[in-house]
C-alpha cells in the first residue's frame, strides 16, 4: 500500500492574525487520527482555540514544539496517508470509464503495398 | 509495447524527482498546490471547489492548506465567475477559476470572448488577463446532458485566447504550471474521462514553449492527430494496427491554440497520411483547422486527403448512445485504411 | 453583524394544520406525496442496481413540489421544471415512466410528450428554463388566454443571471408567471449563507416589481394556499409572484455525492426526523378528521403499488436504438446528416 | 443549527441534539465576558467533546454578546436578568433539568442559576471563577483603562470583531453592581471548580470548592485566557458529568 505524505501549514486564523503559540498537541507521532478530530491547541493574541485535523491518516511529524510560536503558513504537521488505490470513485456525475485491457475491434488493416 | 509516453516522461532531465504514481486528478491537484505555494497572487475559485474539494476532487485539501481567502466557493453563476476573474486580474491577482462542466461555460462565453480574450488588446497592454480557466471537458463518462461537451473549436476561434488539453497526468501537471504562469488567458481543458488514469509520473517543470505538440508514438505509415482522451484511444488503435503490420505515428496536439503547425507538418510530410480524431461534432470542428493546415503545408507530400473521425453532427446523446457517438476504434481503423488505399 | 439564518432553522414548527382545507384536497396531496416518496426510494434502489447511472432525490421536498403543482390547472397552465421535480411531475399528471426515463439516461429530456403534458422537458441547465416560463406567459397574454406559467428553480439557481433577467422581464411585461424557488438550503456543497446574499430570495421580489412570499416548504397546506393565491393573481391579470418555499435537501445532491465533506449530518437528521413533510401532512389529515388510519393505510398501499409499477416500467423500457442519434436533429434533415447516418450504419452498426 | 428566543431581549442559542441516548441530561454552556458560544465553546473543541460523549448541548449567546441583542443600559445586565433569560430558554425547550458548565462570567451566572433555581440544575462545573471580586481594582466608569485583572480581560475582548464596547461596559457595570458573594454557599449540588494555575481571576477557587463540599481541579501552567481550551479542563468536566 503506497503511502503519500501531506504537510499542512498553520492555517489562516482570521482577523489578520500572523502567528500562534502551540499550547498542547492533542495527538502524538504515530497516532492514527480521523478527519476533524482535535489536532492541536494554539493561542493567539485574541483567543485560544483547538484546530481540528484537516486530514485522516497517521501523524508522521509534528513541526512545532509546545510553547513554540508558529507563523501562519509555516509547516505544522505532516500526515502519512495511504494513497487511496481502492476503486476510483466516480465524480458527482457519470461513471469511471472501465479500462479495458485489450480493446475489441473488427476492422483489419492491410499495410500499403508501395 | 512500452508506450512512448513512458519514455517521454523520462525526458531530458531524467535526473529530476523520482516517478510517483498519480492519477490526473492528483496531478492537477499537485500543480495547483505548487502554484498556490509559489505565487501569493494565485487564486483558485468556482462552484464547490472549497469544502467539497471539487466535484472530481481536483481541488481537494487546497482550501484547508491555503485558507478560504485564496481557495473559495462562489455562488452558482458562471458569467459572474468569469467577470469577477477579469476584475481580480485588473487588481493584480492571478485568477484560476473553475467552471464545473464544459456545458456550463456557455453562460460565461460573453465574459470569456468579449472581455477576457481581448482586454489586453483593447487596453493596448495596460490590463493583461493572466487568467487560466480550468474546464473539465469532453465526454466518455456517461454523464447527464451538458456534462460531456467539447468546446475547443469555439475557444480556439476566439482571438486572444490560448487553449490547451493535457492527455495524461504528467502533461496535466506541466501544462497547468505553464498555463497559469503565462500572462495570457488560457482555457485549460481537462479530459474528465482520463481523471482516474493512474500511471508513474515524473513531475517536471515546463520545458517546451507554449504551442508545442508532442509525438507520443513514432510511426511511418500514417499520422493520427488527437488531443485529450483521444490520444489514449489513438495509442490503442496504433497498438492494434501494429498487429496488422501497419506502423502508425500518434501526435498529441496539446495546444489547440496556437496549433503547432511546424510539428504537425514535420510528422505528416514524413508519413504522407493524416487522420484527425476528436469528440466534438464534425462540421467546423477543430479537425477542419488541422486538415487545412496539413493541406497548406504538406500538399506535395500527401498521398491522400486528411481523414476526420469525430462525433456526429447531433446533440451530445444520453448514456447508452454515447459509445456509438464518440469515435470508435473501428471507425479510426477504417479511416486509416482509407488513407492507405487512396 | 454575522448573518442571522432565516427562520428556516429548527425553530420552524414540528406540526402543521390543514383543518381549513377541503378533505378531498388534503387526501389528494397525501396520496401524491406518498407515491412520490415511494418512487424516490425505488429510484435510489435502481441506481444502486446500476439501472440508473445516477439519481437526484427529491426526498424531503415532496410538499413543496406536490402542493405547488396541485394548485395549477393542467388543462391550461404550463410548468417549467429543473432536473429535480419528480414529485411535481407526478402530481401534475405527467407519464412517470416517460419522466423517469431521463434518469435512466434513455433520452435527455425524458420520453413523455412535453406539449401534451404541458410540463417542460427535464432540464439540467441551472436557471436555464426560467426565462422560458416568461416567454410562454407573454405568449399566453398575447393570445388572450388565461393560462399561468409556473417556473421551478432552487437557491443555487437564484444566483444565475437568467433568473434575475427573467424576473425583471416578467415584472416589466406583467407576465402571468409564478416563480417558485425551492430553497432547500444547499446548492450542492454551498449553504444559503454563501449563496443568497441578504438571506432571502423572496425579498428580491419587490425589486422586480412583483409581490414575494416566504412559506414553510414542508407544510403542504401552506404551500398550496400560497401557490393558489399567486396563480389566481396571475390568471386575473395581476402579473407575476415570487414564492420562496423553505425546505431542505435531506439526501445528498446526487447518488454519487458525499455530504460528510461539507455539512453536519445532525442538521440533515433533524429535518429527516422532525420536519418530514409526508409525516407532517399525515398527522394533520388525521387531526383534521379528513381521513382515518384505515383510509391512509389504503392510500399507502396504493402509493407503493403505483411506485413499483412505474419502477418496473422504466427498468424494462428498451434502450434507444443507435439510429435515433440522427432523428429530430432538424425538422427538415440535411444531405450531410443523411451521409453521416450512413457512415454510422457502415462503421458503427457493422 | 441555531434559533432565536424572543423576549424583552432577543437571545440567539444553539441546540445540538446528541448522537447517543436522547434522555441524557442536557448540558447548558455559559460563555465568558466578551466572547460568545462559538468562540468560547465551539472553537475550543468543547462541542465536539460533549457530543462524542453523547451529550445534548444548549449554548446561548448571553445578552450583550454574540448574535444576541446588545442593550447599552446597565440595568439590563443585572445577574437576575441573565438567570431569567436562561430559565425562559429551558422552558421554551421543555428542558426540566440541566448540567451547567460555565467559564468566567458564565460561571458566576451558573452559580446564581443553581442557587436560585435549585430544582432545574443537576450538576455544576465552573471554570475561571473564584470567590474574589472579579472587578477588584477596576474603574468601571472607564473599563480597560487601569491594570486590574479585569482591565486586561476587557482590553483583550474589546478588540474582538462583533463586540459592542458600549454594551460590554454596561454589562460589566451591571454585574459589578451585584458583587459576587459566596454567602450563601452552593451546597447540596455536585460541584466542580476548575482553574488555571496562573489565573488571577480564579484566585481561591480551591477553598471555595472545599467549603461547598465540591471538588477543585487545577490546570498547570494555564492563565485566565488559555485554561478554557485545555484538554485537562475538558476531560475533568466530561468525566464529572458522566460520573
């Protein structure tokens, strides 16, 4: 099962905030978390908030220690995610076209004589 | 048969990043991630591109990573989406709007043709339009009405617009970087039937200039000219033709405006025969443009007229009839045979 | 100030009353809504079995659709639907096997006779058919007829230029049109707060020179009355009306959508459990004494039977023959199209 | 989803149905001075924690805050008016008894509710709160001008978008006109007090809890601003409610 790593930066917390202090990680490296599960508690000049996990997957790396100040946009956490290779999901409409191994045909060609 | 695409993927800077297995959805997603990270002016917006991550998941995760000020949903109004893109560009941004489906572009044609395409011209260069319109296009997934249209002829016919259609994940990554970094407006037509096509991909920076085509399979007896999902179909045809001792060249046109006349002429003058394949209806399709260019540039080398294998001149049909409307392998083979016997 | 959600949220009542309506009307509304609910469930099953490539459910919007369609006169009015008006078509008397054929992708617009049914073809262009209703209505006035056009569209479509232009035209021409917006709170993944500036579609009515009304879209009686009033106004030359029926899209946008990515399932669950229009009407009909449990059990059985009959009809319908690709392109065909038909016979039909 | 309770002052509240059994006693969350339900409870992970514990959450924006009405006369903000709002909200929702969870000003109001409407409250968990007068050393004619603990709190919240400083000032004066007194004690109700180790506003919380026969939990290293979002506080309260 191929694994893909996805890194998330400290998201824009709104109201022009440029950085936040990590108060307490709610996860540890190696944990497998669900999407939206509590990820990290951070404090800005305005308030303290808990950031939900943007991704389901295994925590591969935490890029900031507790009490460390992280600028918005800097790497925060890296997930190791199984590259989804179960049957590809159709989009909002239509069907995923089947990939035929050997396309069928009835017409035979005759190479040019010249 | 190892497709030439694999070798093309290797490319001159083979020493680049190791290949990673990606679908076209993921390749476009990666390109958008690269663009959003490298240029703070890039904005990605359209219907359902944010929380949902796009109806084909192509913008999945971008809003979470880059925030909802640079990746955002708009209300459901295609004309306003493109009109807003014009205004954003005039305020220094590099807009990458998505119109959710080809058939939904029609309400925005006025903004695209009358504003986006000619703004640089009518302001004598003062207000360039570095806009890339991402448009999931073409058919092949049995989608409902208005979700399988091919509009390349309409866009190619519009002065001031450049038009490109990638045929595989590696191409999608490289050509999207090239399109968004270009300061000219580009319509980036993503072949939705190939979204799920997964293959080892080397993510490469653009090297060919805009307007360059690509030979994906060398051959000697005839040239198949195609773009988007039809490139894969023509490779299948070439594989079957080889069993009959016929050696077909497959040319991926890539840029539908400007068309690579030199590349086209070089291939057809060598093989002497050309078959153009596209999903759009026959009459006034881009195939007519390719046929005219071949006739004007390779007349003496041609051993027969250019053949066109296309959709019929009927409205795009519902599900079960789609397979009989789109170019089939047999129809392409018959066209090839006509050029061989001419 | 953060936009305050319209009274659309859970504050709306969890019981309705139909005491003031005629018993035959409320029983008819229940019969059609019950049938539409069962047919909707059959259609989702057909999609799961691969008979339909996809399906767009109307579950939760039966009152808004059935009660509005029932307020019209199928002999002289004309309905312009979107792609999600199965319950309106059913209540209006459209051939439902022909209607469901569009969901089985046998023919894009459906296989029912549009002009005979006075019910427009299934239309997937968001907001596209709304100006058609204005044209039909202006044409009706020119002929001296008293027919009324009813145009369906959603909260998503309310952002489309076509809809704004059509409503202004109707105001200018005084056209006999009822603009019926089913605001089901979600345009695919975008909620009202990010789709409808100002928080109300009906509030725009005044700007287009027509009265506007907001109605609880899940209260069949209220929808019927609001629509009947608007139809009467149009029929008597009083011009157009904009009705905004507040309802909720309980199911995903389509059978291949994943709402977990953009909305809380507790919200949908609340509407599914506490604001089910069919359950609301059933309780009200009993409370008003318009029917007893035995009558409704009979109605339920009839509805289930009809739904299965329609299901079997559309599942068993033949697929269109390839040659139909070339029919109806023109009234008067062309040489070139005939040549392409031959090409199809020689190269595709083989 | 949220709705409106109209009275002399219209109050916005949120009623989040539980995923688990419907009969569990609902939790009434009372936010602190100058914030609102979303900032104090949703953004800090509380709603998710309480929901996954199967608890129904009722969360008003208290008068003068969030999306509720913001009168500017001091008289609207006496503690008894807040308590009356809460009682009419519980009546409107047909809720017999609740567990009250409060923070800072919300805790003082939770204490008053439990004291005066004993039969409507089952358990009480209060954070960022203590016997000491929260407004000590503050010139309330010009809140935020001095350097008392409350001045610092006032300056922090005054800058938050959506806050109406005239209403907040009136609210402070209204609360201060009835200074908190721990006499009579809150006895005969299961009580949990939680305070940050460095939270000056919650000075003496341990002693107060002891005198009421309740329990006190201290959150190490936390002050008045960041104790509310700590996992220790959340976990202590969830365990207390489910005990």
